[in-house]
């Protein structure tokens, strides 16, 4: 397993201190923080999108992203993965969603919020996919490989891929420091 890295332990402690102060007076008192954490990932994604599509080779990654492989639809594993993704992205059955919903007013317009969620969620996934595959196209360009050889399953695609691809940016430390908290916020 290895040894404990001091800087990672410090960052973990810092994250828990932030969580404590955000929830200190109750979740309903932290409206401004929720606005920031809800909108800041889109700012970061937009910056990464602009950077990603300007990298050499990003076009091949984007073509790989939008060109369908129809034969994959015949595999049941693809449909299982898609259904799993729907449950994760919409938070179906997650207790945290139910707990947060309990802070809404009784006459809150849940239908409107559901429609907004059904539109924003896939658009966010498309935006994030565009960012990731533009960077993967650049990584394939640098390594001289095909995009299909660079793409791997799991979290490998975004966690090491985005920092590697955007590492040439002048403000890459700021971007990388904002990618992981945003990813954790969006995925959990």
C-alpha cells in the first residue's frame, strides 16, 4: 500500500475542514456556497473546452467521440453501463438527494426542476465528453497512437487525462487544482 504522503493527508484534512464549515450552520444556510459549487464546474469546463479544442490533434479525438459504432449497441454490457450511468447521474435512490429535497418549501415546483435536470444533465455530460475527448485526441497526437488506443475505461479517461492534456497551459496548476474538486462535486 505504501506510506502516508504528508501533503495528501494535509489536503484531506483541509477538505474536511471546508466540509465542516460549510455545514456548520446547516445546509439551508449555505445558499451562496451552493450557488458557487453548482456554477463553478461550468466555468472550469468552459475554460478546459476552449483549451482542449485549441490543442493540436483535438479534432481526431472529437471525431472519435461523435462517430458512432453501431455494432456496440448489440452488446448487453453497453446497455447495463448506460442504465448504471443514468442511476448515478440522476442520483436515483440516493439518500442525500432525498435529504436535500427535504429543505425545499412544500409548494416548490418540482416538475420544473425535474425538467431542468433532464436537460442540463445530458448537456453537461456532452460538454464534459467534448472536453475529455479533445484532450485525448491531443494525447494521441503527441504519442503517435490512434485515439482508440489512448482511450481506456474507468476514471482513467478524466483523472489523469485532463491534467496531462492541459499541462501545457500557462495556468495549468490552477486548472488542475479545480478539476478534481469539481469532478468530486459532480460525481458525488
